[in-house]
C-alpha cells in the first residue's frame, strides 16, 4: 500500500495514518507489522522528512522556508533535526520496527 504526502502537515498525517493502519490490522486481523507492506511517500513540500540530519544541517533553512515548515516552539523556520522530532513522520516508524530505506539506497 502506498500513502502519498505533499506538505509538512500531510507528512505528519500520513505517518499517523500509517501507524493507525498497523494498529488496526494487528487488533482487527491479528496481523503483525511484518505481514504488512507500506510505503509512505514524501514529495513536494514534505520531501524534507525523507532527508537525514546531514541534509538538514546543510539545506534546512531553504527546505523549511520553501515548505513553510516552522518549529512549533519558536515559530521560526526549522533548520535542523526535522527527522528526529517527536512529531515527525520518521518517529512513527521507530516504534513499528519498520525498515525505512530511501529509493536507491543499499539494502
């Protein structure tokens, strides 16, 4: 199954939806996470959530400005660590034992 996101809010909502999908399949059908195959796509203004901290350190200001992605605590453009925040899409996967891999990355 493929879930598509195009904005920072969409990335967050997509991650929540994917998490709910795992939970519903476990509770409703007794399926384990390993029984499911999901892809959460990030494009347009949500693409920043697919990048690691090294990319955010170098291009974070431009990514955040373009996506209008602000730190909720400061109200300013986030310039680093978006992939490590508790509200980020990647945070939803860490509790799911999912394997997150970028297209074209080594297995």
